C-alpha cells in the first residue's frame, strides 16, 4: 500500500459541538470503536488540552497478554473542529513511547444541526522497526465507516 493513511467521512444530523463533546469523552470511546479492542477508559476526565494523556484498557487476541493498556496523548484539540491523539504505551519506568500513528477527527459544521465528520488513521510516522512487526492499518477497510456510524448513534442519543 503506497498510501500511509485511510479516512472515512459521514454526515451526521448532530451539531458539531455535540459531536466534539462525545469525542472528548474517553468513556465513550469503547462504544465508538466497534472492534471490541477498546474496553474501558482508565482516565475518565474529558479531553481538554494538547499534551493531555488518557489511558484506555484494551484487548486484542493477537496481543501477547490479550489485555493491555494504551496511553494516548492528545495531539490536536480545536473545539469543535478537530481532535486527535497519538496512541502509545508506558514503558517500565513510566516513560511514554509512541508508535507513530495518529487518530484524528475533523468536524465541519453544515449548519446548526448537521456535521460532516472525517476520521483519519495516519501511520506515516511509524518507524520501520515497528512496521516489521505490525501490518498497517491493523483493521479492515470498513472499520472507519463503522466507527463513524457508532459515533453518530451515540451522539444522536445524548
């Protein structure tokens, strides 16, 4: 694959501020994800600033332990237009290490009660040493669209 990012876009009948609030709530992420990999927010405070770290309990059948924890660092926070984070992990001494991929949501208001949401997964900064062990993207082609549908359902119900 020559491209090092994938994205999907969905128009949702929800105001951008409401969509952003759902995305800034780590406790909503398991419902948005849809793969079953994102299990529970460890850090439950809303995302409020660039540099903020929020941890999520995760599960993946191919992970050596099955259960593991990701430490995500907020990279983009421009309410209600964009939010994104770098997934990483804490090493043994508590230092954060990031793999080079980012999740980013861009929200474009289409009036007072409708938003175009674009979800992008970008792995262009992943070092070769990591690429030798993992396939990118690590999910099927429908994952981003399904995730946006879950986000829309969740935001519509709030």
